[in-house]
C-alpha cells in the first residue's frame, strides 16, 4: 500500500466508442484528477490537440521510448501504438495527485502485473446496446463506414476482458455513469469494497455480442 501522501491510480477501459474518454474528462473536471496523457502514433482527429489529448509522435520515437524503458504500459490498437510515460505518472502520484487513465485492456493488464505500491482502481465501461455503440462510433468517426466496421470487428475481443476489472458499468446515461464511478472511487478511498452483480453484467454482454 502506498503512503498517505501518494495519489491513486484509476483506470477506465472500454471497447472503442463506449464513452470512456468523455467519462475520463468529466471525472477529471469534477474531482481534479490528472489525466494521464498517452503517447500515440496515430493521426490526430480534427478536434484533438497535441499535448492535451495525446502526445502525437512517429513510430521511431515510440520505439525509442520502449527501448529506453520509459513506458509504464504500451499497446498496439487498430494498427497504432499507444503508451504511458512512467516518469510523468510517478511524478504526479508521488506529489499526491490522483491520476486517471484512458487505456485499453492491454495497458490495464500491464499496469496490474507490475504490482505497483500505489492504490489502483479499475473500471470497464460497457455500451447499453450495439445500436447505440454503432451510432456513437459513426458520429465520432464522421460516418466513416470502414473505420466504424473496423471498430465493431474488434468489439467482441475487447469486451471479452470485462471480468478482469474491479467494476463494470453500463454507460447508458453519461451523468449517471459519472456519478456511479465517483461513488465507487470514494468508497474505495475509504477502503470499502462494493459488490457488483457480475451475472447481470454477463447477461448484458452476451446480448451485445450476439
């Protein structure tokens, strides 16, 4: 267990389009969590800002970060690489700042396997329906059918990792989902574990992958 002065680490993961990035930003604004800004080799979307949403770098620079062991976690997602700076995260946590991560199941597993001394709380976000997910992806990707299809093809694999997380929430309503996450974080900080109905979540996910 970390010392009292250290911050905590909160991970949000989800299939692409389930809303984790929006949730991370809301939680950061409401509770002053510091967002871990990832390095990525993908091209910025129209509304993204370098250094705010991601650090956009080329593949050679990304490989250098791996070779120098400067990444806490890294993963290849949809043919692009994503990774988290060890130094940036540890500097925040050791200065008492809580850090929230917007990363996929691969990165989450790498962080968990490191068994760091800091408190870690993990959340997996699930869409309310496949139709809602497709609509969200279509809106985000400017109705680019090939990109939406690629995301949906990977959906079944991504969502299969739901049971590896402390908490699983259905993001049907953004405000309600945000409130539920904050309540669970508050309980965890008081060392209170909240039981979730995993059978109910399993039934919901089985409907999504039909």
